[in-house]
C-alpha cells in the first residue's frame, strides 16, 4: 500500500489525510504516508472484526476488500470488487470440484 501512496503528490496526500479529519499542514510526505497507512490498518481491522451472522464467505471477502478503499468507495469500485470476488469464488469452486473428481477417479 505504501508504494501506491508514494506515487501520489504531496498535495493529494494532504487532502486524503484531511478527509479523515487529521491536520496535514507542515508534515513531510513520508509522515503523511505513515498516517494514511495507520488509518488504513484501522479501517481494515474494523471491517474484518465485524462479525455478521449468516454472512456468506463471498460477502465477507467483498466487505474486507472494500475496507481498503476507505469510507466511500465509488459505485464503479464496488462493482469491480464484487465482480472480482464473485469470479474468484466461482474459480475456486470449480477447482475444488475438479480436485474431488480427480480424487474419486484415483480411488475407483
């Protein structure tokens, strides 16, 4: 995540930090990046620690990945994450099925 932040200009980083209610007045770029990463870890921990009854593994994965995009990800980002996680879940299910079939053929 730090690599992504280092590509941004200092003014953009300051704006990101100020959106979270923190002052970024005379801070160095590396200090701003460190604070943003701290906020990211806090947001991710909060999102992943929330236990929801009857939540599917796919929904949990979507929620955890969206936590990386801060408080208000755009609809486009949400759709991309949902599509990606859903596709990964389908691929995983297909792979598990292929493994089970191969195991049953081996034992038969």
